[in-house]
């Protein structure tokens, strides 16, 4: 496959369809710039190459990735994900993050973590965690701390319900401008939501009917165009008002 010509800036490819073999950036033309590469991209010498088909996305200040609506999640360092504890070991918790292999969460990877205050998680516990390392051929490493060693928003997600989605929908929910269905429901209903880039999102509310309505609406929105999403939201909000 013939690669597209590279550019001194990947901005020309942002939101455009790219395929394996495309070269989106020639690093030899850059000076004093640091880039973060997400899923679907790799560095090959002085070139940043595409590894899977999809749309090139960008998040400020410097992260690039290829977005495709796939079910399988490919871990990348810096990702925030929803993980389910599947086993506990003396040194680590084994966590399913919907990737090709189980990830491990060190028992000390918590703010103020010591041998005296190791958390106790039962199998099935849902966690909001950060991917620290995701090297090829190795199990991804997780943490419940931000880059400054603080707990921040990471930790156990209690109550509520976890919904599955594609990784493409997850990125849409986290992108700017806000997802129209999520934004519209947020103005009308009271609920909490946590979105993992790995194709999972968690919803919690005082009423289970709200959890189900929000979760189902977000899942349904993926198959709709932007115009259809707005029409669907209007219909949904009318039904809520009539209840």
C-alpha cells in the first residue's frame, strides 16, 4: 500500500481518514516538540506511521491517536479506563480493562499507599484507573493516582451500572464539543458518569430508571448521525417531561 506523503505537521490529517502505512509526520522537521502517541500510531525512525484504519484525532496539548469504532481496546499510557478486578495477588490486583491481556494494579499504586493500608477489593469491583505503562508484549500497568501522586478522580466506582460501548463512542463522550445527548440529559437529569477510553462508561443516579435511561440513550446515539442525535434527544426530553 502506498503511503500518503508526510507533513511537517499532523494538523493536515486531523479528523481525516487514515490507513495503515500513512506517514502523518516527519520528526526530522520538528525541534523541541514532544508528542504523545495513542492507539493506532507508532514511531518508525523519524516518521510517525499509522497502524490501523480510522480517523486521526488530536487532544490538546499534544496527543494524537487513530479513532476507530472497534470493540477491542488497545491500551496506551495515559489512558483513563474502567477496569474490573478479576483476581488479587500479594503484590497486585489483576484487572480486566477490555484489552488483549489483563492489566495489573500494584497494591501500592494509591495515594499514601503503604503495606499497612493496602486496599481490599473483591472480585468484580469496578475501578476508574490510569494506564501507566503499555509496552508491547507486557501486561499493562495501572495506577489509582494522577501524575502528581494524588488520588484525584481515580478509585472505586460504587453503586451505579457499567455499560459497554465501542472505543469510538468513548472518545466521543470525552471530546469537545460535548456529546449532544449526554449534554442534553445532563441539563435535565441528575446523574454521575465516568467514561473510560476503553469502551466502557458508568452511570449512577438516585433512581435506577435514570441510570437505565441515560445508559441506553448514550448507547443508541452511536448509530445516529449528529442531526438524528438532536432529534432523538428532543423526543427523549419530551417523554421525560410528560412523565
